[in-house]
C-alpha cells in the first residue's frame, strides 16, 4: 500500500467514527418536557400543538408563544424567537429543539415540522 | 431483443412514474403539500441502492469462492477479473443512487421539515436526523471501499481484500437501513415516533391506492434502470480488461 | 373538519401550467440519459464482437 493512501483511509475511518459519535449524541436527545426541565440540556421534543387559540406572536420582541403537548401528555408553554412558521397549522406533529432557559417556558431555538407517514387515499382521515 | 426487454420495461416504468407521478391528482398531506410526490423518486432510489449493493456483494462472495483453478479458465480465463469488475461496478452505480437519494432527501426535507428557515442556512437542508446519518455513513463505507481498492497495485490482492471488505460493507447496510432508523426517534416518517408507528418503510397499509399504483412500478423501474447502468459499466470494463490483456 | 387534507383543486402547482414545464425539463433530461445509454449499447456491441474474437482465439 502507498503511504498516502493509508492516510486517506485513516481520515475516512476517523470521519466515520466522528459521525457515529455525533449520531449517538444526537439521537439520545429526543425526550419529554419533564426530563428537559430536570436536565436543563438542549433537547429535541416531539409533540402536537394544543390550545391553539392561546398562541400569539409578539412583533416587538419577535417571539412566537404556543403550547406543545409531548408524546406522553405533558403540556408546556414554548417560545420561539421568530414569527410563526408557515405550515405550522398544517403540521400534525412538531419537533422543538431547545431547552428550559427559565423553569416555566421552553425556549425553542429551532422548529421542525414532522411530516405525516401515512400516504392515504382521500377518504382516509 | 429478449435481453433488451428489461431495459425497455425500465424506461417505460420510469416514464410512467415521472408523468403520472407529477400530473395525477393526489391527496395533499399537511406541510408536505405537493412535495409528497417525491415518494415516487426518493424511495425507489434507495431500493435501487440495496439491489445494486446486493449484486455487488454476491459477486464478491463468488470471487472468494473461486478457489478451484478450473474456474479461472471459464470465461476464456477471465473469470476472476470479470467477477471482480462486476462487484466494483455495481457498487459504483449503487453509490450513484445513494448520492441521488441523499440529494432528493435533502430537497424534500428543506420544503417540508424546514420550509420556514431561509435556504442559506445549512440546517434547513440537513438536520442530522438518524436516517440522514445512517445514509451518509453507508455512503462513506462504500467510498472507503473505492479508496481501499485504489491502494493496491496487485490486481489479485486488490480483488481479494476488497471482496472481504465488501461483505462487511453490505452487512453494515442491514442495521444502517433497516434497523437503526426505525428504532430511533426522528423527523423522518420511518422514525420510531412517527404517526404510523414507524418501524417500516412504506408498507402497504400506510400507502393509499392513489400512491401505490405509481409507487411500486416506480421502484421496479428505478431498479431496472440502475441495473442497466451497471450492465453498461461492467461490459465496458470487461471489454477493456480483455483488450488490454497481452494486447 | 380536517386540516391535513385539502383537495388538489386549491393547489396552485397543478392549476398553473408550471408543472408541465417542469415535467418537460425532467423528461428531456431523461430522454438525454436514455439516448446516451443507447449510444453506449451500440458502441459496446461493436467492441464486444472484437472481444469475442479474441476470446475464441485464446482457446
């Protein structure tokens, strides 16, 4: 083997290991509101938008506030430093990425719309 | 004509998937809007990857079993070289579809998961979702296979060692494609926390008739086109091998 | 009421003819790909005849 190629192989192997590590770090961060409040870490929380009528956008502070219910039923207020995303009403589930900066309100740095996985016919609900 | 039949079927099915997939009226699903049509192109690409990598690994296994000296004299004495070429070329086309699958996935995720983010942001296109990482790792594993091959000068050594590596590469696809992305939560529809329960790629129950009538033919079409591409590549390389030999 | 399902009739993409221009471009690309493949087939067909002769010579 040529020495240059061995270095290339090593770099490739290291990059794969890096990916594997970032993978395990990232995937474990999906959690629920109580756990997020306890740990105070940046986490992913998947949930549904509830109490829709109470959601509001404050243009002065550029903060969109809404309530999210996680998969085991905990409801928490969430604030997001951006206007309400388009398609927010249509998304059946929402992923918020962020942490509890205060014990009351979850601050979402990023929002992802989780898309449906059922490719139904028209009559499907 | 008979040996061209699969190519014609492949062209027909992909044409059908393109025309019908983009023009039929389909239910719109939440934030996906019209982008749900991408299921006819993005998913079949990954089916093609699996089939091509299977062709590749079968040739690698065949290569390693070719210890019988008689076998080397089949195909006019080129049996070993041809088997190695087949393993390499099908992996190449598989990687092409892997890259296409990643690109179509990135575009799709940009308009569904992250349409509210500006396109200039990297995380509008790539969110390190478990399935994205798995797909990227599988690409790197096969790029390492190419890299490994390029380190050898001796043809037989190259073929033998890369054949062994290729078996490990293919085995790694099983957790990367079929187990890990389904067990972990994520944004992708196959993730464990999806509304359909995750746990599978599109299964019959999750795919309405409007979709499946285009989806399944498209899968076959993409596999056939991928196989054709592989066949052209391999025949070119085999011809090169034989013509360069003692020319 | 279901917010997840809207009918296609509200959709701009299919109402406008934009989708047909997109489809035309995609089909042209696909046609170009197929033409390249067929040209390769024909080229290979000629080369493979030479290869076949060589193989039989060797035996």
